[in-house]
């Protein structure tokens, strides 16, 4: 891996462990319900739902689970109503943190997020206090072994992508959020299955962390991601590869 050791790169390495904990199913079920509630239960007419259904299938979620989650969103089945809330804060060394959540209890969630940040040397901040440091973008990661640079770039740019970056082991395709679905479909049309595909908060600049602050930051981000209400966690922390490998050991 070259360039910045971004948290969204680190967490891809931890994906297998996350899947074993089963949390990914819980998150996807919530997202299916919210997407169906907001845009209807037909994936062909609801791009956000279509993306989440594809993610659900990629992790082998049973079709019945997907169907029931969508039906709870459309009101065909009774179910819990979730709110989408984004929290902002700071971690060790002044690194910025954004936590996207899906919750049925706002008071519980904000209390847990605040406690977790404080436990690992951070603090909860006011709305828009760190969001300005990030750009909301469509973000697709493709392992280099799956596609050549020229082929992938041509398909992505033609579909509306803004940029394609070399991150060492993988290509990162970046687009405006509204172009994300079209770019994703163009990449899949090549017969390429991305390693990650999501609407992401990408940092404009990075805060370099080493030693104790780096280890604290990794533990903080893990704890935030393990929260039952968290959907996605983002940070502008730049952490050395040796620190990441130590945390994975």
C-alpha cells in the first residue's frame, strides 16, 4: 500500500473479522429498511436500494432477509423506524472523525458515541465542526489484479467519474455522489467486482499519527464501528503501516 494509510483502507483489511461478528448483516438490514422507506421497494426504481441489495448479496445475506427488510421499509410488514444521524468529533492527536448512524433511539446513540470518543482520548463536537474537512464522494476500490488501469479508467471516466487514483494495491475511483451508481454499473459491466463501493467522506487533508496516538485512534475507530447503531465511520487520520499491522496482530 502506498500513499496515506487511510482508515477506509485499514477497515478493508479488517473486513473479514467484521463479517464474522455478524454486525454487517445488522447494518445492511437497517440500510435496506431506510432506503426502501425513502425511495420505495423496487430496486430498479431506487438506486440507493439497488446498491444496498447488491451489497447484501455480496455477503451472502439470505433472500428472505433482504425481502423482509425491504417490506418493513415500505410498511408491508411492521418494523422499527430508524433515523439517519451523523455525528462529528475529534480523536487522539486532533484527527477528525465522522460517524454515520442508523438508530431507533437518538439519546442512546449520542450518549454511546460521546462515551466512546472520550474513552479513547477524543471528544464529540458540534455539527459542521469537522465535516468541512471532508468531501462527500462516490468511492469505489478495485484490486489491481482485477482490471488494467487503461480499461478501468476509460469505463469510469466515460460513466462520469472525476478521478482514478493509484493506492498501491488497488485503484480508487472517485465520483460525485450523483454519478456513483452509473460509475459502479459501468465497472461491473467489465466483469469486475469492486472490493468496496460506497458514498464516502474523503478527507481533503490528513493528520499524521504515530505511536500511542495512532494505536489509540485505531482502537477508537474499531469501537465506533462496533457500535450497534453505526453505519460508517470516517477519519482524516494518516497512520503508518507498522501501526496498522501491530493492531492486526
